[in-house]
């Protein structure tokens, strides 16, 4: 799991990394780098969520996969800071409640952040755009749930970690 802060004006980022099961990137960073080492980071290609679409949006993050969700919320807020007309729901089973509030601070106004694992729970998600971030196994499980809930595969974006 990566944590840290925004880049300083000198383009320096401080990373805090904890090793978790099924996280080869975290393991590589912890085992193959030392404090002060340079790590080259690259911006992701493309947008994780369509910024110009006004359909309801469902964002699902598994425990250690919140970074792509944070990036999506930050991009949405930059484009639509007070987009209270777009229904945005975030599921993230954060182990710490204050982290949920930090995530909500990144989001456009009106975003609902739910501190729980995602389940289709009988709701109609068929009209939503969906962005799911997690391990390959967890995203496959959620994608199957979403398909059963009527979400077309073309409306799902998957960010698989590990």
C-alpha cells in the first residue's frame, strides 16, 4: 500500500510503503530500495473515468487499491468541483474512518463514500459507469456481480493491482 504526499515544487514525492500479501510492487519498493533512492514515476495513460459523461458513477476500491480511486476523484473534482447533479458513489472498506473523510475531501460535492465492501445488494447499477480497482481476483468477482446487476461490460473500467 502506498501513501505519501503531493509533489513539492522540486517534484519530490515522499512515499510510505507497507508490504501486503499479493502486492509485488510494494514488495519491490521495500526490498529493493533504500531511503533517498530515486524512483521514477510515470503518469497513468488515459482517464480512469469519463470526465465528460454525466451518467451516475460507481467507484469500487478494494482495501489496498485506493490510489486509482483517489486519482479518479481528484480528476473529477478538477473538472467538476461542485458537480452535485452527477450521482457518484464510492465503496472502500477503509480500515480507518479518517481515511474515508480524506477520500471524500478529494471528491466533487455530493459524492457518497461508503466504508464497506461492495456488493450489488439488489440495487440497479445498470445505468452507471463503473470503475473497479483491486487485485485481479477481486475485480473479477466484482465485475461478475456488476454484470448480474445489469451493467454492460463496456461501462466498466478495471484497474488491477498486483
